[in-house]
């Protein structure tokens, strides 16, 4: 898309340059049969310069390139209307550039929205004091949970209050889809209060990008997906099913910051030597899931009955399985996982993820300052 749009801007800009050259007698420019006055010739030159600046900013990945592009399109369209019989087809070029500029605007707006949400998410947790987790704090927990937390390296370390992580993702959007789509995601967590903000850039086809944002805050959930950062595909909120589903997602993902397991809003019920049921209740939203561990105390699997979306009449079995575990920043966590839904007559493994970077507490705050 970037190369194609650049070619459109180059061709369109050069056409405007010829309009200037014709007005001052440097070129015949037969594409426009009408005479061009020197006043209009200057306007054709200004339009060319605006497109040249647009191209330069666009190729340098300047975030606000689209502002100059819109001014260029407005002036260009004025000139096209003034010489409509000869130049009306230039409107097609302007429409292409205008759509790209609007996508650029939508992208910036989406990023600003997420940045503001993340700032709000961390505003309260950053004020919390440092607390060291001790084995004594784990005394009342079921055996498999206590073994998992000790094995993860949490005792003796500061309780994790906020998290930033990056993920490399493969997705199948539908059960019948064969080819995995690649994506990158960033996620922010607050533990007290419990909240997360997850954004994803999914490259479906060349030039066709989908962005998404899942959010859990104040006991409520939101799911937003936009095509090209502009066209809403999913906007789910104000639903008890979505609230519960996002809460259960938060619950499953505490395996990346295990000290959250001792939070007051999570209670544990023993099942057997290797598993325990976790119940999370926060501000009227409640959900649960079963954590399963191996003989070493590593997290193995999380299973919950969860709604795929707000239209579901019944929840489906949702499973997160760890495929690789490693130490990151002193904490032993699953770094590769697979997520699947159990359908009526089959299973749908729809997501594979790898943690490419993770930061806790002061590590995250230091990265923000830098």
C-alpha cells in the first residue's frame, strides 16, 4: 500500500507541475487544452509543492503527513473543477489520496485514544507502595497454587502492580480458515485495581490492516475492532457477557504476573493435587476458571466456560495451554501459549502467541520515562 500510494502521489503531483509550466510557457501540456493564467499557474505550483511535501512526510513515517495531504487535495480539486472538462479524471487520484489521509487521521485518533486509556489505567497503581511477597502470605492457598507461586520465583520479590508486554501472534479468524495471519500486540495490566488494555495490529492482506483493542476496567469489558483503523467491525460493550468474558481473560493472564493470584478479588478452591478453581469477583462482575499445573508447579492449562461474544446464548469451553515456560525478569512464566474454543463438533485453535517482551513495575515506569 505504501509503494502504491507513493506512486499515485508522484504522478498526481507531476501533473500539477505541468500545469504551472504551461501557465508560464515552459511546456504545452496538451492534457489541458484551455489556457492557464499565471495566477492559476502559481496555484498549480503550490499544489505540486504540497503533494511533494506530503510524499516526503509519508515516506519518512511522519505521523501527521495526512494534514498536508488534505490541504493538497482541497487545492487540487479546486483546480480540477476550474478546468473540469480536461482534468476531471484527476478527481480519482484525489479520492485515493483523501481516503489514505482519512485512514492516517483515524490511526492517530485510535492511538491517542489508547494512550489516554493506558495513562488512566496506570494513574492509580503507580501511587501504590512497594510490598514484598513472602511465603507466609501463601500459607492459606491450595497446595497446587502455592507450589506454582513458589516455583515462579515470586516469594522474596516485590508484588507486581503493573505490567507491560509485547506479543507475537498468529490467528485464525474462522474455524475453517487454513492460513495463519500474523499480528503484533501490546498489553498493559494494572493489578490494583484489576484492569488491562490490549491492542493488536493484524495484517490480513497486503495493504489491509485491522486494529483491535480489548479493555477491562472498573469491572467492565470492551471489545473494539476496526478495519484500516477507521471502519468499525466489532464494538462490543455494555454487556454482562462481555464484562464476564474480559474478566475471565484477565484471570487467565495473571500467569504472566503470578503475584496477582493473592489479590483480594480472587478466591481459590482446591480440586486435586495439580489443579484449583479460581473465582474472580470485582465490582459486580464474576467469572471463574480452572488452573492446571504440572508436577513441577509450572502452569499448564486454564479452562473456563466463556462467551465468545455478546450474541452467544450459552458459554463455550475456552482453553489456554502453555507450550513453553521460561524465566523473564526473574519470574518464571509461560512465554508461548495456544488458545482454543470447543465447538459443537470440533475444536478451534484460533490463536498462538509468544511473549517477546515483558516489563514489571519500575522496569515499565523507566521505559515510559525514556
